[in-house]
C-alpha cells in the first residue's frame, strides 16, 4: 500500500505573516508537520505543496520533498484547500498507484503522530473514502447556538422533542484540522467531501488547536 503525506503551506498567509515558518519546538510549524509525518509507520513520502521558495527551502531542510511549485491561483486566501489537494493528486498520482493521501496541516502542531496513524488505520480497515478528525462540540445547535432572524432569536436546529438540557441534545462534533486521509480518486471525482464513505476520529481538545492568528500562536509559545 502506498501512502503519501501532503503538507500544504502557502507563502502569502494573511492572519499571521509567514505563519508556516513560525518557530515551534526547535524548528518551524512547517518543520514540525514534516517531522510528525515522517514518524508515521504508514507514510512512504512527505510532500510539501507551496508557492514560496523560502518555504520550499525550509521543507527540504526538514526532509520534505518539493517535487513541484503550487500555481499562484491556488495560493491565495480565496483558494479552497480541496483545489490544492486536486493539484497535488494530478501531479503525484499519474500512475494511479497511490492508495491514500494524508493531509497534515502545519497549523495543528499539537496533534500527535499517533493521531495521524489512527486516521490512516481507520481508512484502510474500513475502506473509507475520507477520514476527518473532530472533537465533541461544547456548543450545540439543538440547545445553545442561536440565529437572529427578523430581530428574533431562535435555536438553529429544531427538534421534534423538547430539549431542556444539553445532555439531551443530539451529539455534535467540531471538525478539526489535525489530519485528513483521503483516496485520490475520491477527491478528484467529488466536489462534496462529505458525500462518500466517510469516517471520524476523535482527538482531545488540547491536541486540536488550529493556529489562525497571533492570539492562537502566542498561546503555544
């Protein structure tokens, strides 16, 4: 079985300048993600998709491969992540011999390699199209998440039965960016990534942080 780790790290990050190159654990956020992927017992190669020569240099320094440069149209704040995945799949899977790709975002540095391996193992064992990571949601759209419509507040999701305690509401989950495992053909043929045979791996909240701005980053260092 052939499994490739894909680390997407564009140069023009907006929330924090040069976010992927911020220091973390004697390396950078990018270096940390590469090292975590290399420790996996399933992953064969670690590939970095970037539009930045500086990031490419940092990737190679940490034993990441940079077999292509990402087109500029896929490296702006409006570019959907799935388009970057598709671009990498087209380049790397020309022989259709890759079984799974594993997206390992730089911005979730507190995940463990064991979290990555758990996602891969679940995908293989259950023959899933894609596996997500998540945490149990504290807020619940059936109980304490509201919307304002015509100056009136209403619960977002209505239930046939009256829900007076959060414990009685359906269990909901917050998706995290810790890891994604997907089949290349599934990504190329589906625009809705929730439509296929999906799986979910729960990880603790303390390992699910996603660095989006300086406040998030300062909480780690």
